[in-house]
């Protein structure tokens, strides 16, 4: 009899085999799969700063946003006000906060190994994030991961309606990669689980050769 836990592991293994099989592009989110962007600079602190900015702009927040720790939720709401100058002010403040936060972010365990293994398997990788592209690139450059990433799609400037779950960022990444949507593998698998698959595929070290790819 197959236990529920065994079934989950088999399902994960099948998904991970698909993730690293073939040459279809891999699409990764940033906050979570790659790092915890607000690990050293809490999201609540960023959200409080944005609330203070909005108060200074004379904007009254709805009650449900007074205690939110999600700065992106605040940006989404501001976008519904149809006040471009306010949206730009919040966007600029959030971009600056993300750049500051990413410098004390915490790498997701084994994310590097999974990214390197995917490129070793011939898979182009795009990062598609609701964080700013500048913050993503800052992290990738600091962690020497930029050569392994083919495309970075961050949120559209001061236009939060175009953030995920709007499909536009995903389609943008697919276009950048010269692929079809059906070819791409969106990774919803925790990278710690993916690392176990990497170890089986590349050996006990779990660290495939890190020679940088020749094409980006």
C-alpha cells in the first residue's frame, strides 16, 4: 500500500524530473524560490514607511490596509486610485526599499545549486517577479548568479495592475526566451526538495560544475 507521504514524494519527483528534463525554459519567482528579500529589512517596516508616505500625501487608507505587512498590497491598492503622481511616489519609495532590503536578504537554501543544475541541463532561466527588476539584478550580481539567468522581468514601473497574477510578465519572459508558453516550466517546487533531485542527478555533492554558461 502506498502511503500519502510516498505519493507526495513520487509526485514531486515526477515534477522535478520534468523540471530538469529536456531544454524547456524554467521560470522562477524571486522572493521565496531564490531568496527571502525582506529577511534583514522586514516587510512590515517597508509597509509602515509607505503608509507614512501616503499619509503625507493626504491619502486615507482603508482599514484592512492599516496593518498589512505586504508593501506590494499597498502598491496594488494605490494603483486603483488613478492618481499617477501618488503611484509614482509609492513606486519610487518601494524600489528604494527593495534595493536596501536585498542587500540583507537571505538566500533560499539550495537555490543556487538548482539554478546552476538547470543551466547545466541546458535550460534557459527567467526570473519573473513582482519585485523591482533593479532589486533582482542587485541580488543576482552580488551572489554571482547573473550569468546563469537569461532574463529578468520585474514589475512594471508605477503600473501595479500589470503585476502577477496578470499574465503579462510571464508572457514577456516567454517572449524573451524565444519559447512557447507550453514549453516553459514554472517552478512551484520548494528548492530544498529540488536539491534532493539535483543530488541524485549530479552526485553526492549536489553541486554541479559552476562554469558559467557561454550564452545568456
